[in-house]
């Protein structure tokens, strides 16, 4: 359901970026992009870098109905290696929050059968963390892996956070 628009947006960023690409002598660079991963399925990202220091923010959300949605935000401060080449490697620290909620029909049936609320009628996941991450990039395509160092909030938290996507730099 979400994969076709995701790949269409990545393809459009890639085509437009290559059509208008030109060199720049400025130490400032900006980036916009889209990515998919865990814990937030789809995120839009924006970033700014000066020389080799990079600051990036990401966010995304989706509302499917009552008690069925997800939302996530993440920020990243990184040092970029191989800045001048078409590929680079970002090493840094990040922090983020993610929340997802979905209905659980078995729990609803249990509550209806007992005519009381015994359990929540939905499932949820919630994380608030600080992580170290690595992000290799090649021609705008990237893979980001993050290992959480500390969870401030956790319920059904992942052990590794990952993202794949495309970011256009200008």
C-alpha cells in the first residue's frame, strides 16, 4: 500500500536532483529526502551541513482511523566522512520518539464478552531514546542503522533502528 508512493517519491527526487545538479563552492549544504524503516514506517527528512558537521531532522505520521495511527520524530547530529566524494559515511548521535497504535480485535471481543474492560482494546508501541548511528550514502541513497544507548520511554521497543531512503543535496 505505501511502497508504491514511497518508491515514486524517491524516483522523482532522484530525477529532479540529477536534472538540476550543479557544483557549489559554498561550505553550506542542505538536504531533503524520504525514507522508510523502523520504528516509524515512512519519514520525510531535512538537513543542513557546514563543512563536515551535519544536523538532520526527520518526521512522519499516518492516521488510518480511530485508535489506528503512527507518528515519529527524530533528530541527528553527525560528523560526515568523505564529504567531497559521491559517497559518504555519517557517524553521530540521534534522539527520537515514536508511537503507534492499532486496534486489537481479540481484546475487544474479550471486553465485550465480559461486559467490562479487562484489557486495552488496542495494541501500542512507544519509544523515546538516544542512539548512536551510522549512515552510509552513495549518490543520495542511504541506509541508516542506529543502536539505542538509553530508552527514556519504552514499550515493545526495537533493539536496532534502521532506515533506507533517498536524500537530495543542494
